[in-house]
């Protein structure tokens, strides 16, 4: 009887191991893709998402005028759709919130359209973009005007 139970327990453990998703191996390299040349790009603090900010429609005409595009990818470099995005834009010297109302609309394929966001204003500003989907929340900060001067080329990047 003891041997029968041991064999059954072993079978249960094997079946369980086959169906439980595993975390990426430590040796697996996570890569995020920056798709455009003239955009801002960074990976969130815990490498859950990448955030690419299209400042205008010069490289992606479907964006539209007077809006900013934000492209979100997950740790598998896949488009993130139906995520909750929040944007905080504040002055670094005074901590005051940037004037205006920011509106975010999902366009599809990981692209979110943001209106009411002036990233070219004078002074030192922080833009905090927070992404949340399926209980995974992570954020990234862009410091202006420095972020406009420190752009990386399109390509693949690891956190």
C-alpha cells in the first residue's frame, strides 16, 4: 500500500509540474523593442513593461495632431492591450502638477493616445507613466528636458 501511494504521489507531482507555468530562467534574457527613431524609450522599474513615447506624428501618421502616443509592451515584448495607464506630470522644482487635463484613449496594438500633455514646456519636469494589467503594476519616470536629449536608437534593449 505504501509503494502504491508513493507512485500515485509521484504521478501527481509530475502532472502538476507539467501544467504549472514556470518563471523565466535566470539565463533567459528579456528584450524590449524600441520601434521608432525619434521617440523616448525606457523599461519600467521592475522590467514588467517597456514604454515608448511618440512625441508627434512624424514617424507614425495614424497618431494624429496635437497628441502623444504611448506604446506599451510586456516582458515578452508583446503589445499590452486593455491596460490601466496613469500619467503624472509635475514640476521638479515646485512639485506642482502640470496644468491641463490629460486624457488617455486606447487605440489598439499596445498604442495609447494621450491628449492634454505638453512635454515641451519650460523648466524641469517629471513624467511618471504607470501601467497596470492583470494585477501587474510598474512605472517609469522620464525627466524633462533631459529625456529629449538622451534618446536611444530604435532596436532591442534589455533592462
